[in-house]
């Protein structure tokens, strides 16, 4: 998605997906999550996905909560 100046915008649906994912697992507030830099928010999503894979003891199986696949 691009704005009127030709800049790429992060998809709103992805932002909601990441925010919901972090809030669901870590119970952090909306304000805390939205104050994060995009890169930090993605990093936390990756970490949550790693935890889920490790807890399921199935590292190669598709994780339905892995938002980056």
C-alpha cells in the first residue's frame, strides 16, 4: 500500500494482527504495543512464535499463530 507521496505504508491488517498477537500472549496493553517501533513489534511476534513452537515440541510443524509465514 502506498500513500499519496509514493511512500510504502505498512498494511493496517498486519498491524492489527501483530498487535492482537502480542496482546493475546503477553497481555500487554494496546498503548504499550503501539508505542513500539515496527521492528520491535515484529521481533516480539517472532519470539512468541518461537515459544509456541518450542512448547508444542514440533519445531517443523506449521504454527497457526506464526504471523510471518
